[in-house]
């Protein structure tokens, strides 16, 4: 998530060194030595503003000699707005689809988790859409996920399991109904026992073991079918408002008989729906508006044609043209 410390974690795993400083009243881990050329432009910040703008990948070697490509990515809920957040998500999934296999690492900070796990619930709902799970209540399988915890002191390594275990016992009714949330809480509790993966950039001695711990276990072996284009939880609410404006624009353009604008807005909805499953329902609404408009005018148009046929009953050519027009109307309505 945004501001959780993903970029600092990548730097740490790659071998960069840090120094603790205070910036504008905030504790900040300043990078002293960048270990990998690919990380030269990977900035870290003490602020809550989003910094990472694209997926960054670099190869590192584990203690058993295996080469892994580790990736930094933009967080969910980018602070620079909905458009940037949606673009970030689209770029992330495109990069994932190009991989042979993927092991997601969910980076959670102490500040981000909060006292009541509210932020975790929002992140998991977003991840559920990333994994192609809609609002039908179906659950995801979080088995391939690993978890890294930032901005925690080392003493919390054996406490996080207990916190998530207690959270499992105290789920709200809404959380119990959310199968994905329950599945992730169970998975996190399981994988933080006996100790959680605490990211401690000042402790260089734990770098190698942390990398091994995060890479072990199951992976998604077919990323192209496992991950879907998505919109983060908060951006989805804002996107829905904009898409509702677009469907209203289609309705008003239909009433004005502005066919050009109808086609522009409809094309926008359909193209977005093709890319983002979360937007497909609005594309259907736009199509329904057009279909409904045609249906509403069917009877009056057909009635006019019938009357014209009666008035010009002796003109077979005229009757034929009007009959053809009626057939065209039927096709459009269908």
C-alpha cells in the first residue's frame, strides 16, 4: 500500500545501507549506499505522498544461489489522484502478466495496519479484485502470498501472530461475510507464527534470511490467468461517480438526438469496461440506455409507418420502402 515502505524494503533486500535521520519531525531511513544500479531512481520519503510511479524490477541472488527478479510497484490509493491510481494498477497487472510465475509480497506497516485493522480490510478488498474476485462473496486463495511488516520494532516479530489470531476471533459481521478478508486473516496468522517477517533496514545481518523467507512456499504459476485488471477500493468509489455522470450524459444526448455524442460516450464506457471488470457494469448501463431509448420509440415509429402505408396504399414502391424502414427499426431494437 502507499507509504508502507515497499521501496525501502526493496532497497534493503538488494543490499542498500541506511541511516536513521529525522526529517521535518518524522523518523526517516536515509539511504547511504545504493546497492543496485536499477535502484538509483527508486526514491524513499518520510512523507505520506506517493513516490513510486512505475514497476521496477531487478535480479538478486538468494543464499541458496537462486536468482530472483524482485519488483517494486506503486501502492494502492495513490495520493496524486484517481487517474494516476488506475493507471498504476493497469501497469502493474500488465507487468505481472508478462512474468512466468509470481509470488506477491504484501507489505504492511505498523501505521497502515492501525489499531483495528481497518486499513487491512480495504487493502484485501482491493487485492481480491486484483485476483479477479467480484462482489459475489467468493473467496480468494492467499496461499502464494508472503507478508512483510515494516516500521515495527523487532520485539513485535512474535507478537503479530497473536494480534492476527485475536483479530480472527473478533471479526465484525461484515468481515465474517467477506470470505476473502477471513481467508487472508487466517493466512497472515498462519504465516506469522512463530515469528513474522519484520523488515529492519538497519539490521544488515537479517537481509539474506528475510529474502529466503519471503520467496519460499507456493507461487502463482500462471499469472496471466490469476490476475485481473482492477481499481483500488477508494478509487473505485470515485470512478463510479464519474461513470454515473457518463451514463447520464448518454441519456441526455439521446433525448437531444445527439447521436455523435452518444457514440463517443458509449465507446468510452465499452473500452473502459473491456479493460476494467469493475467498470463493465456501467458499460452495460450505457448500452441499456441506448436500447431503452429505441424501445421507447418503437411503437410511435411503427405507428407512423402503418399510417403512411394506409394513406399511400396504392403506391407499392412507397409501401416497400416504408416496410424496409420498419425492418431496420426492428433490427436496431433487437
